[in-house]
């Protein structure tokens, strides 16, 4: 009985980790999509707002320093020239990767 509980607990953590990693990959794709939208002069600001709203939904216990750096960098995109916009997008994609680290995913993993 104890072995089943330990196995179930392990499987639950593994599934949460896989879902979290998949979500972070999706966020990177959205950031790249934001860059593409800006390049084709589309409605990138609405897309940006959607990303920011989604980030606001992160659980408080999983918001570490990298989360706040990511949120504030993304928030500043509206005011940047293209060259800085592009550079910041790639910095944000790297920050999304860092959210997968144990320290910034306290409540999720």
C-alpha cells in the first residue's frame, strides 16, 4: 500500500513537471510570436497584453526573482525601439527557461 502511495506521489510530481515544462515552452513560442507580430506590423500590442495578463495569473508562491525580471522586461516592450524590442524578447525567452529551475518554481514542482 505504501509503495502505491509513493509511486502515485512520484507520478503526480512527474506529471506536474512535464505540464510546467510544456507551459514554459508555450510561453517561449508566444514571445517569439510577439516578435513576429511586431515585425509584420500587426496587432502586437494586444498580443503583448494577453501575455502580461497570463503572467499575472501565476501563483504567488511560484513568483521568484526570475519571474519578476521576466514580467517587468515584457512590460517594457511597448516602449522600446525595434532593436531593443528584439533583444529583450530573446532575453525574456532565456528567462522563461530559468523559470524551469527549482528555485523559481517553488509552488509548481
